[in-house]
């Protein structure tokens, strides 16, 4: 590579792009600093208890964010549990088995799913998903397995499960399309090598995915998780917006982004406002940690995978 | 390359010239800005539209950002008037740079809507039953207390699914104000506010969110603005009022509540209409206010605002009912008229 600086135009270009890059960094730092500054009153008042208490009482100015953190984590986890097998499975099918005429329509439709505004998902959730889940899944399950704490009734419809299912539909396109890209990077020779050694299609996929694609699929999963953690409108429309920590996934909950969107406009108390900003700060840190952990895991995975080949 | 640069310079100059030209045209017309409550927004936008039509050169810009936002903006002085469904609290008043006036403009009611198959509007509820439903103490629709006052109505053995607003809202303020007025237990344990710590229930965002829960969930009960309930033909409960009559929320029963409360209207109009006296009064009603400083900083704007408010109090009130807001009763209008005379610029009344 030629060093920049030989040519004034190159130098100008380099400096300009550097400026943009630092601009992005500066924005992130500024955002963080502002969140910290605005949440200081709540941090001073509640300290670490903010993260582990579950009273959210704007009248008495008692604020604990645990219900929101819990709701966000549980609904996102449910979404991942449902979306990852579905997305990876369909990625394998589309790439390896599907006839040519099916590939394009399926990938087009899945990309279309990603383009639908989240409020539309929310409306669909209220009018279609909730009644179906309530009458055909939650009610029968509670009556048979209601003794398991995770499936305890009574059943209303809006619930952690509904939010998780809706989120899973929303993140499938992301995981699917990245997984397909990852599968497509596997060198043809490797696949043929497995087959020529007498391996079955299943063995080919298992070996190829196991050796080559796991890091990429993991990355796709984290991408989906990031989207699920921050999703606001669709979640708030189906989760029930109940600031409580309930073990049963059939019970309503709340989410961090949803709490901010719901209460910010009418929060007049300084402490209330500050507590809402602190939820934003926690969400910011949570996504930061998730991404950092993902980066780190990805690095070790890639290292291991490349050793294996 | 140079050509492109030159064209940018031309473009920038043109943009500058345009932006410099704008204030000159704006000076001919008067722009009055306001922000606040979403509940009266349809009424206000109708008022502003009609009034601007008959007063060319006067423009209103109202942002319906919510009552809390309206209070914040008028406190900071970034708008010419604010609007709120909840009267400003003593704490909030203390933060103001000067005395403020609460000008009531319309009356709204909050309806208790429910979803019970085969039961039409008018299911009877008493205040204490409503409180216990929202405390989670009454969990079945065929509870003997509900059945006791609804003889002849076949109540299902369904779970009561309680629903409330999840977003901060003046509607919630009126509703919890009512619950606090009729129950000391509610006042002590939950209290009143734009958002409160609900003992039970599902939260819906906005009137449409609560209506969504109520319509989609058999056995659900929730509170929505009367106008919203009427437009969406929701089934609503009849509440027992102070005199012991069961009253369905309508424009008439809302106006009756206002008339009942008018006698005791304080001079600053910061009054709640909940649980108002009168045999035809509906219980859960509230005023909505415009907020403006008594001492205006801009004579032209202050004068225009006062003239507009005079119009709104008399001609404007005729537009209330078609838009499903109850008009202010006569004695209140007269009282507001008097209050408007206080609005002044450098000590001189603008009325």
C-alpha cells in the first residue's frame, strides 16, 4: 500500500475520513457522557439498588429498574431461542437443498420482513398473534402444565412470550441473511471433499458448519440479539407493560426501551426523568457489553475454527 | 472539480439569501406557539383553524407533546402558552418565573370500558367496586358485589382483566384522582398522577393501547377518554355518583358534573371535577387548561392571545360538543372572562 502523504489530495482525503471516523467516536462518547450526566440524580439517590429493586412508583418517586431489565432480557432470550434454529435451518435449506426457483422468492420475502416498520408488527401482534397464542397455546398449556412456574396462569394474552415470539419474527431476516452469506463463503472444494470421501449430505453440513460457519452464525445471532434488546414499539404493544418480575412467561412484563418510550413525554418529576435516562444508560451499557462479549467470543471461535481446518 | 465548487458557492449564496429573506415576510404575520396536552388537541386545532381564517396574519403553532411537556415548555418560556390536563402542582408553580393563569377550555370525561360478551353499555359499578377491581381484590365478573347491583344481568364467571395506560397521561391523572377521591386506601397506597404504580393490570400505550387490550381480551376492563370510547363504540359502565344514581358517561352527564362543581370553582380554576355533586353528574370528569403568564412579555402576542381566548370562551365553545368535548357551563365562562382581565403587559390589562 502506498503511504498517504505523497500526494496532497491523498493527504486531504485521509484527514477528512479520519475526521469522520473520530466524529463517530466523539458522538458515542458524547452520548454516553450525556446519559451519565442526566442520570446522576437517580444514581445518587438509588445507587446500585436501582438495578435490583422492582418498585416503579412515580407518585412516591421510588424507582427500581429490575422489571424492565428482566423483561428485556427474557423476551430477547425467547426470541433468540425461537429465531436461531429457524433462521439457520432455513439458511441451510435455501443454500444447500432448495431448488433454484425457490431460492429467490424465499430470500426476497425474508428480506421484505426486515423492511416492515415495527409498529406494523405491533398491530399484527395485537390483532392476530395475541388471540392465537392466548387461545391455542397459552390456555391449553396452562391447564395441563400450569404447575410449572414458567407456565403459570392466568392467561391474558399480552406477555413475555408474546413479545418473544414477535421479536423472533422480527430478527429472523437478519440472522437468516447473514447465515446465508456465511454458508456461501464455504469453499466448494471443502464440501465436495467431504462428499467424495463418502460423507452424507448431513455429514457434509455438520462438518462444514461445525468447522467453518459457527463463528459467523454466532455473529448473526448477536446481530439479532442487538435488535431484539433495543426494539421498542412492537414490544410495548404486546408485552403488557407491567413493571413486575414474574417467572411465568405467560405473564405480562415490561421492557427498558418501552419504559422510556411510554413515560418520557409526561415525566415531570426530575427524579422520574433521571430514572428514565438511567434506564437508557443501562440499556446502552448492556448492548455495549453484549457486543464486546460477542467480539471477544467471535475472535476465539475464529481462531479455533481456523485451527480445526 | 472547480466547476462543482463554484456551483456549491452559488447554491450556498442562494440559500443564505432565501433564509435572510424569510424574517421579512414573517414580520407581517404574528406567530403564536404553544405546546402541551394531547387530549384537547382536536378541539384546539379546530379552534386555531377557524380563528386564523377570520384573523388573517395570525398563526398558531400547537405541538401536542403531552401535558408534562406543556408544563415544562411554559416553565422554560419557550412557548407563548402551555396546555395541560392536570393542574400544575405547587412544586411546579414554585419553579415558574412569574404568576401563571389556568384557563379552562373544555371538559373531558373518562369512561370505564369493558368487554363482556352479550352485555351492552350500562353495566352498573359503584366507586368501591371500581377501586377494588383496580386493587385486584375483585377478580371475577360474577363476584357477588357486582352481581348484587346488577340483578337480571347474566355475568360470566370470567377473570377480570384490568387494563390501564402505560404511558404518562392526563387521562390517568383524572382517573387516579377519582379513585383517590372515593377511596382513602387508594390515596394512601397508590395516589394520583400521570403515571402511578398500578397494583394489577396490563398497560396499553395511549387510548388506542387500552382500547386494544379491552377489545381483544374477553373479560377486560379499562379506562379511556369518553370521546375515544364514543367514536369507537365501546361498551361503557354506568358509575354510581354522589347522589346514588347510576350514570353513563355522556356529554350531558359531563356537563352536569361541571355545573355541579361550578359553584365551588376556585379563583385560579385549579380544580378537579371528579366525584362532583349533582344528581345527573358523571363521576370521572376533568378540566383541561391553557396555561399563560399573567404578565405577558410581548404586547402584540399577549393582546392576540387574550382576544383569542375571549373568542374561544364564547364562539369557540360551540365547537366543543360536535368534537365530543363538553362545553364549559355559563357560570364558569363568566368567571374565566373576569380572569382574562388580569392578563397584562407592563401592568396594563390586555383585555
